[in-house]
C-alpha cells in the first residue's frame, strides 16, 4: 500500500502517529516560512505542513508542487492551532518529513471545485477532471448507495437478479431501436433493448417468480429534454400478484431507499386516481409539495354575457382556475408574464382571466363588465380566496386548460417558494385508461403497452365504451417527476385476444410483433405484473442534480455525442466490409 | 396476494393450517380414489391431495389438469403417512378444498425435469420452459447469490459501483468491435465495449480510488469454444496499490464468495510463477487438484544412441515426461489412444515414449534398445516411479512437449478420477512476460495490453533483452480455468513512452488509438491497477455447469443466434434509410 490512511479519516485521535497519505494537490500556500498544502482524495482533504526551518529542501520542493500533482507524503499528525470546523479532518494537520511526487500534472483547463469556471462542454471533454469535483464525485457515490439499497431490499424479498441479453430482436414497436449489424448472419441485425419488458415477462412464464435487474436500456430518439440514448432502469417483475401487492412492495422499496440513503422517513405512499390528478393538478405527475388545486367552474358560474365562458361551455370545454395566494398585488407586467406563459405554443391558451382580492377588501377583475362584485365573491369562495389572493382562470378545451393551469401552479410555486425544499412528494398515480384515442385519426391505441391488463370491473365497457376501460397501470411520482411506470400484465389469452382485436392487430401482425411472447403464453403463464424505475432520474432528484448528466459518469450530449472519447466516429472500410454494409451516398 | 405460502416452505409446523398455494402441475397421479398432484414453483414442490369421497367434483377437476397447468389451490396442511425424505416439504401434504385454474398449458415440447428428453436446440428455442427445470433455475439463483456476495465484499471495502457507457468509441485494437450506426451523426458509429478497460483507468485518473462494475462486454469473434458474443465481467480497479494489495483484495474476494455461496473455506491463494507453471504443468492455467508434475530430463538423461533424444537435445528442444501412477498395466490399445491424443494437430507431437514399472518389479519400455534397465530405473527415480507406474515421455520443441504433457496429465486425471471433485484448486499465476514475440514475423508485441506496468526489477533488460522483462500482470486460475486477469497499469509517462517505442507505435498511432487516455494521464494519474473476473465462467464452475450457456438466462448459439427470439433478423428498409446505411449486394 502506498498509504496508511485516506485524506478523510484523521482526527485528534491520531495525533502523534506517523502516517502516509496519497492524493492530489488542491491548494498550495506559502505563509510565514511555512508551506501549507491541501491534499485531496475521494475521501476528503487533509492539510500538509512543511516547515522552512525544520527542512528547507523539503519545503522548497513542496513550493514547486502544482495544482493536481499526485503526491505521497509521510509525517506526524499534529493538532491544529487554527482548527477548521467545516472539514472532518479540520482538527489536525500533518508535519511532513517525506515527500514523493507520484505524478506531475499540467494546469487543468478549469477549476477543480464545486464552483468552477469551466462550461459544461469543456467539462464533458475533460470528464475525468470534472469527476474530481466533490459535487459530481459525491453524486456518483450516492448513486452507488442507492443501487445498493435497492438490491438489499429486493434481495431480502426473494427477488432474483437476472441478466437479460443486450443483443436482441428488433421489433417495430415503441421508440426507435439502435441496431447492431450481425457479421455472422450478413444482412441481419440485432437491436439493443428499449427495455427488457418481454424478457422479464418470459422469466415469469419460466417460473422465476420475482425478478429484478439494474439494466441499461437504449432508445434512438431525438433527444428532447433531459434524455440520454442509454439510460438505466431498475426493472422488476413478480408473479401471483395483484396491484395492491405491487404498491406494497415497491412503495416499500422507495421508502427503504429514502430511509437508507437520505435518512428520510417517507410516509405510506398515497394513491391518486389518474382522472383526479388531471382534474386537480392538470397533470398525471403532480407535485404535491404544495397544495394549490385547480377548481373547475363549469357548474358554479352564474349566467353572464361573457362570450368566452359561454362559448367554452357550449363547445364542451372547461372553465377552471387556481388561487395564486398572496399575489393580489401583482403588477400589470407580472400578469402579462403569466399570460405569455400560458400562451406558449405547447400550452396554447388564448389568455388568462384574473380576479384580485386586494388587501383593502375590494375585488377587481378583468371580467368586471360581466360579473357583479357579489358574483365575483361567490367565485372566490370556490377557491377559498382571502384578502390578498389572486385567481387565475382559463377557459378552453379540457386538455389545454388543465395543462396550462398545471404548469402555472408549478411556475407560481417556484417564483414564490411555495415548495418546502426539505419535503418530498411521493405518490402513486393509478387507474390510467387502457386505451387512448388518436386525436387525428380517431383510432384506438394502447395507452401504455398492449400487455397491460384491463381493470376487471371495467370489462363490461370493453366493446361499447373502450375509452372508459381502466388499465391496471400505475406510475410513481416524486416531486412531479414520473420515476416508475408499470402494470399488471394480461396472462389470459382470451383477454389478450380481445385487446389485440380492439387495437386492430391482425393475427399476422400479432405473430410478427409479439410471436415468441404469445407462444410462450400457451405453456402456463402465471398472473404477473411489475414496473421499471428510472434510476438516473431518481438519483438526480435525490442528489439535487439539475440534469441526469449530473449523475452519469460519462454522459452524452443532447446530440448523442461523447465529447471525451469523441464518439461516434467514422470507422474503417474493412470493418463495414466485414459487416456487409455500406454507407449511403 | 394469490397465495399464503410458497411450494417450498410448509413443514410439520404448519399442520392444521388453512393455506393457499400457486404453481405449476408437475405430476398428476390417480391412486385408489385419491388424486395426488405435485405442485411446483421456484421454491419447491408440495403434494396436493384430492379425495374422491370428500369432493368428487373437485377430484374430477383435478384429474383433468394437464402438466404445466397453472393453478391456485387452498386446503388444510396434513401430516403425510408416507413421508418423502428427499423433499423439504416431504412431511406434509395439502388436502385441497378449493381449486382455481389460473392458466392452461399445452403439452410442453420436452420434459420439465433435470433429466430431460429435449436436445439443446429445442430447449434454447423454448428457453422459458427450460428455465423451469430445477438445474437451470438453481444455476440462475446461484448466479444472483454470487453477484450479491461480490458486491457485499467490494462495497464493504469502499469500492464504488460505477456504470460506464455501452455506446463508446471504436478502436481498432484487440478483438473485433460490434458497431452501432449513429442516426444523428450519419456515417459514424458507436462501438459496444469489449471491456471498460480505458474507462475504468479514467475513473482512477478522476480520483474515484476504488471502482467496480458487474458489466456486459461484447466481442464480435468467431465463436471458438465456449464463448458468447455478450458476456459478463466483474470489472475492478484500485488506486495507490502494488501487486500485493491486489492479491490480498481479490484473493479475499474469491474466498468470501466461496464461503458465502458454497460454505467452502478456501485457503490463502498460493502464487505460481508463469515460468514455473509452464515448466511443471505445461500451461499457465494449471489444475492443481492433483499433483502429477512434468519432469524435465534434458540434464538427467544418460548418453545414448537414441536419435530422437539426441536430435532433440542438439536442436535445443525439451525431453520431459509425466508419471501416470498406477497405469503400468495399460494395454497396447490404451497406449495407442494416448499416442493419438498427443498427435492431435493442436498438440502436434510425433509420438510418446513409455516406461512401465510393472507390479512384478520388472521394467519394460519402448526404448529398451537404447537404455539399460539400470538407466531406466535411474530415469524412473526422477519421477519417484513405484511398482505399477507408467512413465510417458515426449521429446520435441518446448512448446509442443509442454502443451502435450499438460493436456495428457489432465486427460489421465479425468480417466482415473485423480481429481477430488470436492476440492478446489484456486491460485494466482504471476510474473507473466511483458512482451511476446510473434513466431512468424519475429516482431515484439504486448502479451496482455500496452498499459501493463513492467516489473521494476526488470527495467534494465528493457533494451537488450525485452522478452526477459516481466510484467506486473496476474491471472487467477480455478480448477484449470483462467477466471481473472489483470495488471498494475503504467502511470509514468516516461515508461509508457518506452513501451510504445518497443512496440513500434508512432506518435500518430498512439494518438489515434489511445489519445484520450494519454491526454488524461497528463493531469495527475495515480498509480493504479485492477482486474476483471469472467463471471459466467465462475458461475459455471461453482454450479457444476458444462458450458457458460448453462448459467446465462437467454444465451446465444455458437453461431451468435438467439433461437427463442429469432435474432438477429433482417430489418425494414426504413430503419436502414434512417441510419444512412445499405446492405452490400
């Protein structure tokens, strides 16, 4: 061993001991004939001291050490006079009597500190230096801790970790596959798995009873938002279970992980119905760290001449609003900003109606012309509006109103710090619809995937009112982020057939797309269900990262590039020849 | 929950309890008005009893259940009259009063038992049924246990599990890469990693200190022997370590795994030098479950007129043999078989010389014409030959003689059961050469990879006698199988430069092949080293499998095909168009 201790472990208990440390030079200060070096490794920082009077040569050597030099230093642990309470090792320092330079370093291209001067592109290019920053280093360590806690919990519950293959069959389903040309079977391709969905269901058919895997998945998508072409799932499946068993098992898992990693006691996860989530929060992934619910007004509004409301009601639209508590004093400019916010193309509202309940007790609104103060106060009552509150109301199609008000409540919460940052909102969203209707073609399609089991109570609606059929599908939502999705799967061939019929899938298409799964189901498939957690996102949330790139050791850019390795790259013609492919000119 | 218990847990302690079990019908017997069903799940088998007299309808229903039907059965636990001591649940049976068929099954295409009538191709096609066989099921469960033990040990030693990317840069180095066409950067390709070698070294530069990962690796090779295009490594790296630290850490790991999974106490792993392994056992991965060493005779042989020996000595070859203890009574036919064995093309000997020390005390040999009995007895003494022993001697080039005798000792051990099947031979092979010489071109090439550190004592030989330079490279060998390989890496740029020069790599080639690693090394690389375990092979050895396919849930054939999913396959033209590639006509 090059060292007796790490840079994170020495305390007053070690005073007087001769120790050897290794690490990187974080800082180097010359102060009144003494040289002080902050020596850094993964475990912490320890102060080294070189004394000009005791050993001038050694001190001179220490003065020449640049930032990020790798050194080995031996000496005696002494109590510090000026203790540093912010450092676990801040009570001691090492009086060095032996110094070895293990490796030199060029001046790094950015500061190796949490507050760095390097932009993200530069840091991605030198990711091995970026990881030296405590923030990123600690995020990776926490990621490993989270995985460990996940495994502890699942192992303890008799789940078996099973690896599924990464070179699988391409199915023209879901997102776009990454393809891998086969050299031995020319003209044929493997696909990288978008998820082990079918394979884990086969493991249930195989009788493995409880399966999990922390596994890379691949989607060749255009990288909208915070996505990576390869990402990691905690993938799980269980046999002989109902939905309630899933809620208990995986609700328990997330509570265990929070307890173990953050020492945070989550309560039992509440369940919110999909319909209700949309109605109250405008989204199927609501952030419940603050209240602020959407109030629907269609039934409550007094009759008026206000055309916007009347047209909305006549065309079957929705009039609804939220209470921006304490925002009655918003300026014209602030209100305009919110109006622009809901008019953004992906929200698409025409505008916002507002009603102010001012501190002085008056009511002012943008619809004063159409409603009496009494009527406005009645509307206010539906929102429990108090003096100082501002109501923001929208009228349009259901989807637009809900989406806009849902986004608006988040935006207001952010602006006004309504969210208790120490609090966690973790819940189940349940009772998703089984089918969706394509807005353009009107065609019925599956909302999740075609193996999701319908709710047994809803089978009677299957033929006449398919959109009314609930699926046994569920999401877990943390602070407004969907971090788990799953379902009870269909194990009954008759019900599977009914679903395929509804989706308009012919026997041939069924066979082509899902042949080997349907074939397996002929040999005794148990009732089963499961879910997949998005690991990167969970780690990001739990470590306070801003993007999932903050919790992945070597991530890709939004263009799918690895800037450090410089990938992807052109390859040699010989390699393509061996695979029997050519580049299209 | 569909069940109160699994099929593996009920004992006499449960007698009288009302229970509900779920599982697959393993067997169905009608016996004197009673129907007995063996119900199987992942955890075991429990006997269900249906009584014609108590409930004729239920009994008739039970009689109709076919093999592999999935059922749910409720009833009372009773003590069995005819106990089955081979079954953990053999003391009890369930008198069923409620039966639900959860799913039917077609007749499976082969017997779902350890001794099955299905050939491997058929079983690979129906892998989800094959996994129901206890042998395969238990191998997968043991695999998970091994991974768990590995993680426990490494987590406890402060290793951090870090995921490295699977879409990386293709480098024309080592084996052939699997390529993945990039859609966003047309004409460019990612490669699937052959191993995370460079990435884990970068994690050491990044200061992560101790890394591990249980990770899929990919090699597009022609599938000689027992290989898979995707396989799993336990990949590890540590900073600030010498070879001895590696031996202690990873020797400790394998001992922990054996203890935890097999309850087997391995001793401290012995170390065998590469040279010595070749000299004594003819291979760098010797199986030491039995002794039988190769004895070299060049210095010991008396002068004779035997041309084969004299020519071998004159041409710098090797004369050596092994003692086939107790085989003096081998027939002509048996000796011929052994001669054919060593004459096989990949061994390439011309023949075998034998000396029998018969039970009656006489000595007979194929070289009686050239040596006196006294001389033969002297040769025998070098082998400690006793009455009843047979010496087998070869004379040829060193490599051929060693390879042949090494194989021969294994063959004899197999034929005569010399290996104690309950014993494990686990050892380090150390002091591998740094360079190899290409037999045809005479060019110097690296034996392992170009980042292996030379042995510090051997630097003086670098220029004049490079083949004499030992590397800080090591293998771990279990029962004659290499299951780990690793090295201390070069962290000193000057030594790296020396190695590249010796390999004849120009600056341009260095930059092209290893540019981003060499660049990283400029910013303070710590001394580091590591290793990778072949997980599939370890699991195979520890579960007594015959091929690694026996311990992989969904393996591929030797032709790289997945017979269950039918992969690889042709893909749609649209998919290729999107990637900007075409098939070569």
